[in-house]
């Protein structure tokens, strides 16, 4: 088969009229050839770090949408499902992904559970990592979130890193704000990337010290604007990623959107495409073609090199999407879950207190990091309650793997004036997390999640709305269009109830992620991510 167009030769930084000939999934030849076609042919886009589970779609359904945007491969960390189901969950992702053309490249989750300060549904130890590293389906050791374990020479952490090195597989990093001698030690352990940089200076330091920096632009965490000015000089050592992308956002676009934004900022198109298409293949040793003779026929056809409107996507020579239509089919799969807690009572969310001041999580829109602030208490009949006037709302994390007392904290900037929102997508252990204006509303939202054995929901006096997530309590068994529409309606309801956050559910899901400073809540209590220990809600 032959496809004609303006061929984008990223390696030699040139565009020429030509044709790509391919057969049996491989590129047979690339020839300069005069013709009238004005479209552009370039290597496919790659998301260099993503948790497929955060799209609320199983891999096969994710693929159906991603290929429409020119994505041919992902570097995927399955630690969300691993925290729920362990190795069985990782196997599910790999096998489901193999049923469709998109090239999923899964890593071995390095931190399950993410910390010892929370309850997960499974444990993956260093012996499990050893077995996974020997598996050719596992391409790398996924993000080493336990950076204190690296800095303090934790034996189990170092054993996991050693198993990756022994198998010559890359090791991904996760070290928000780590600088100076600490980052030197982190890098010297063999960790090669970071997608958690939230400032120009932090990313520059890591680049100068030899790390690959991945520019993240997801549904909640958005670092593109902070980091994009580094790309012109450091394009050989940077990549693009989503990290976490909700279904409604995925329906609109993927890595192609970041290419459009980068070019609009005046970044050389060849440097942009080096980051978007080439660098992930080389860094992770992916079996993905780069539009070279003899490569797998993985490429896209776009209308121009400004907005990257994808006309066709080919994977292994198969046309998988054309003009916004996907040719990837839905496949059957088994529904797995791990949900073992009973419904709660309103009294379970009571917090007896006489303290005048409390420690409060300050959520920051578009960031995973939070601030720790002090606020005045509102106590009614001895119970510490939400204060909608100051936007200091009660939140809870409820262990979903066994019956246990809910943990209570308070959070600012969610803005709800009525009702509550809740989710069983609570990184990384995926316990139930909720925030609301009253104990009644919080209890109602939590019980709606429990009744459905997973989902995201909103409740108020007049309405209850839920998107059920029966697969591990974090993914849907429905197609993207259906789940995307339902999620968009839920997002709208949360905003009608007062939330000013751009992505309230995505932001909520990270409020239990203890490895991101500075104050978070696990099912075991309020946690100071800076000192890496529990702290008290009440300020005496």
C-alpha cells in the first residue's frame, strides 16, 4: 500500500513531497515523489506517561478514542488497578490492551501501596517486581513515588530498582520539588525521568543533571505553561504526557493538542515532534515505528503542522482511524473488582472537638500539590462541621477494602454550597473520598458509591447522580462516548453546586495522594507530605 503526502523527516529536520510504501505492517520504502497531495505524514504521537485507568476506560475502549487523535502508543503505569487488585490487575490491563491495535507499553508499578500510611487492596513487593521485570510485556519500572525510600536507602526500594537495572529497563521517577543534593542522590540511583516538575527552575535543574523531563498536561495537573519554554533548548531530553486524563477531555484531544499549543508559542515544529513522537520510543525502547524504512508502519496523516488535525492514523500498517472515525472495535472482557465495606451511618462522619483552630488542606486548581493552612473551627453541638461561608468543608476518606472508621479532615477551595461529591477514584489506594457541606450529604454520597461498588457521584437535596465504575471501582464497562457524556453531566452538577475548580473530581481524586506535598488525607488520618508523617486536625 502507498500513502502520499508531505513527509516530515524529524531526524533531518526537513519536509519533502513523497510517498510511504508499506506491506505486512512494515515500511518497505519512503521515496521522494512529486504529487498534488497537501497533507503531512509524520510518526504517530506517544503519551510518555499515563494511567489509562484515570480515563475511566479499560485499555481497549481508551484505544478507540486515542487513535482518532493520532496516538499510536502509550507508556502506561497500571498502578491504579494494581493498588486494587495487585498483579491480577496488571495482567488484566496487558491482556485487554493486546486485543486492540494501539501499542500500550505497561510498566511494573513500583509503589503498591504508594506508602505504608494508607490501606490498599494489594501489595506488590520486590519479588513481584523481579518477576515482572523478567516479563517482556513489562517495559520499565514505573514511577518511583517513594523518593524518601530512595534517599534513605530503603532496602525494599533499592531491590526493586536493582531488578529493573538487571533487566536493562528504564526507571521512571516521581519527585515533585526535589532539588539539590536530594535530587542528585535520586538520579544516581538510576532514575531517569520526572513528570512532576511544577516550576521552570526545578525542571531546568533536573535536565542539567541528566534527567528526562516530561511535560504534563492532564485533566487536573497542568504544567505545560510552566515548562514549555525549556523545550527549544532541551528538546532532545523532553517528552509530553497526560498522566491522568478524564474521558470528556480525551474525547476532545490528546498529545496532538500539546503539539498545537507548542507550535503556537513559536517552538520549532521539528523540536515539538521530537518530544511528541521520537523521544519516548528511544528512551523506553518501544516497538513503535519512527517513519523510517524497515520500521513498523506506525504513522499519522495530518492536515497541517499548525493545528495537527488528524486525518488518518495507521498502526502496523492498519488504518485505525480516519476523519474522526475510529475503526477499533469494542472487545469483551471480564469485570474484576475488590470492594468490601458496608454502608455508613451519618454519625460515622462526626468529629467531636472543642479546638478553636484546625489544620486545613488548601486545594490549588490545576495542581496536585496542596498547601497546609490554619482556619477557625465551626463547631455545632460539639461536632466539627463544614463552613460554607469560609469554604472550609469537611472531607472524608473511607476504607473500601474493609469496615473501618472514616478518616476526617477539612479542605478549602472546593466551593460547594450544597450537597456533596464523592469518588472511589482516590489515588493511589482508591479508597472512597468525599467532600460536602454536611455530614448527611457526605454520608449519602459515600453510600451511593458503596451501593454501586465504585463510581463518581454528586448528591444534593433534590438529586443523586452517579457514573458507575464496576471495573476495579475505577473504570467503566461502557464506551468512551457514553461515559464521557455522563461524566461531563456530573462535572456540570458539581459546578452548579458551587465548585469553581476546573476539574473538581480529578482534583478530589488526588487529595488522598500522600506522596505529593504538603497536606493530604488517607483512610488512616491527616498526613503531612513534607515531614512524611501523620499530623493532627486540631491545633491545640
